[in-house]
């Protein structure tokens, strides 16, 4: 009989934010698989847990190390999977392992607890449902612009993770694409320096641009699109591509042709949408 894979949510900052069930499971399993064993040892030491740790399952090695964890489970060993903080798999390693376990009929049991996504959402002041968690934005500028522009057309509260190094880049893009849209930056949740910065996108960007240094774990939340803006965002995808190609040095006519080709639209339609977009911006739209 195979063992069971337990997905254990661990504190995102404050070590008191851990459930009694998680502590019990971590004590009772045969082995713990962590994203980074160095981080997890601190939590285990704090609660006097001496369960052995398997080699870390972090991004870049999780595919090759999944088989070793599966071998333990096939042999009847119970395994707890934990990330550095929060709920496993949420922008953290573990999905290939869970998928493989399900394919083999190995039991997968969630042991819920802290989540930076939910903690930020419920305290943000933005509508809690529906919401869309999109993980980390793409790094490539043109891809990031198209990705964010598309998400801004949704009638959902948008939840993103972002690194301190790239926060200003994302906030600058939000301030450009939707300057009046409500934005919340939740930083260092549950820790001593927990902070929520709320306001229109342009103001939140300005607030962080004035800081000498940005540190900590960060969640960015964006309010849902309103009906008028949803219509506009359909044109924004065209405009984003057009601007990206202009930024690459293409002349306007060639940029329109490239945007039309990538979106599968007639060049005439792209030209029409760009004219409408320009008129919308001139009237003060986002």
C-alpha cells in the first residue's frame, strides 16, 4: 500500500500562524520534502519537530527529484510537502509531484493553513469575489505589457506576486495602463513591518517611487474593470502590441501590420481600433 502525500501550509511570516493539524502531520510523517530545507529547519526547530528532511524540491530540480519522492511514497512512506512559506504549489514547486501522485493513485491530502493570496485579499478593501490569482508577471517587457493589459480587462479583483526588485516596474505599468484603477500593495504580511498601501495606481506608484529601498515579500492587488473600461481594454491589447513594436524601432505603419499579424486581425481593423484608443485617451480614459 502506498504512503500519503500531505500538502502542508506553513507560516508566511509569524510562526504562530500554523495549525495544530499541520504540526501533528509534520511530526507523524516519515519524511518532509521542503522547498528549501534551510528555511524549514527553523520552523521545525521552533516546534521541536525532528522528522528527517529529504533533499529540497526547489524550482529547477523538482522534475528530476520528483521520482525519488515517488519512490518513497510507493514504498509506503508518508511524506509532507512544504514550501518556504504559505500553501505549497501556489507559485511554488510541487505541481509535477502532485500530478504524478494522482496519476499513480497515491493519496494526496491538503492540510490547509496560511496563504499570502487570501491574507492580502481579505484585508485589501477590494471586492473579495470573484478574484483572479495570476502569480508573478512575465519579465520580458513586451510580454508583461500584453499580459497585464489582458488581465486588466477582467471583472475580477486581480492578485499578483511581485519581487521587490520589479515592483516599481509593475506599478509603473499599472499607472500607465489604468492610472485611476484602485491598487493595493501588501508587504511583509504577518511580520513586524506589515504594510498595506492603498490608492489609485498612479498614487501607489508615486509612493513607492519615492522610497530609497523596497524590501520584503509583496502581493499586488488591482480592482476589477468597470463596464466602460472593459470595452476599452479590448482595444488595449491592440494598443499594447502597437506600442511594443514602436518601442522596438518599427515605423508606425509596420508596427500596425505586425500587431495585426500577431492578433490575426485585418490591418484595417487594427488601424480603426488604434484611432478609437487615441480618442479614448484624449477624453481622459485610462
